[in-house]
């Protein structure tokens, strides 16, 4: 494009006067002279990931380890023992989580045709944590964490008038408020990545999506401490919320996040 204002090449530092032709990166807000652009190697498209891939691998690792142990300890009866017993609940939980991520991923993938890029199963460098799903719509970045818990999600409020107001996320009788703190940390991670790349103004929202929970027929979705709580079909509404980010910029932001937060 022809530059409306003078600048300098982000690669070689060459001055680029107004009216000169250069390559403008709208997401990063940088310009590159044509010489550096032509000399640059063709970038490899970042992988947008597969929903539930890392959880499925962890389940298979634990399942195979147990099978190997039992067959080694019981050469003759190992097959019978495996046929009559199940994996421990701690192992089954990984398979259950992988199914939840996959089901939510399938729902989110329906948005891709409308220009909303979706990333799945992202690794947070320097940690053992991962982020289930990230989408980029007109209203900003949305992080969606899949959860498979039994029971009805609900917002429980304690105190208020004469004592501090405390909000708790309950699923059935189980206090799951720690999940809210986990999502807030994920929001901080993604916000930091954007800020480090000159995109600190891009809004970042987070949501906990309970797959297969006991949701009421009418209503049920709510917010707690700025985190959305809903079922899979509700994720589309959050990602479609209005905003100033166009489709090309959304794709650029998604590629940036895919590169900074690799597929797990």
C-alpha cells in the first residue's frame, strides 16, 4: 500500500517517506519495505490446533501404562483382569475432559464460516497449563474453557448489606469458584501476549462452558467476577458480539496468538 504517513521499516530500519509503497501489518501496526518483504522467507502458517488433543493423549498414556503394568505383573490373567476392571477415575477424567473439549470445539467450529477464527488446545509456554479454546470476533478475543461436571451450575451470593459480598460458582453442591480464578489467569496470559505485540487495546473475555450439565430450559447463563458461565450453544453469541475488529484483523490476531501460544 502507499503510506499516508512517513515511517521506517521494522526489519532494516530504512526511512519510508509518505507516499512510498510498503507492506502494512494492520494487527502489529508496523511497516516493512518491499526489499525486506521479498527477502523474507515464506512464513509457515501456525497450527490452529485440535480440540481435546492433549487431554486425549494424557488419557491414552495413563491407560496404556496401566495395561502394560497389569500384563507384566499377571502374564496369564492380565487380559482377564483388564476385561473385568476399568481405568481409575483419575484416568477416566482425562477421557471425559477430552470429549467435552471436542464437543465444544465442534460447536465453535461452526463460527469459522462466518469469519471468526478459532484456536484449540493452546499451550502456555513455561507452564504445564493449556487453554482449551480461543476465538476472535468483532468484539475482541474470547477464551472458552470446557468443563464436564454433573449438576446445575449456579451463582451463589453471600453477604452484601452488612458484610462483604461474596460470589461463588456452584455446580450442584460442589463449590467450583476456583475455576473462575483459573479463567481470570488465562485472560491475563492472553492479554499479556496481545500487549507485548502492541495490541493491548483488544478486549479479552473469558467463559466457562459446562458441557452436559443440568441447565434449565429457560435462562441459566450468568457472570461471576467478570467471567461468563454458560452452555456450548451460548458461546456463539459471545463471539458474535459487535465491535470494531474486522475480519482481516481478527485473522491476524488469531495467527499471532497461535504463534505465541503453540498447539499443545
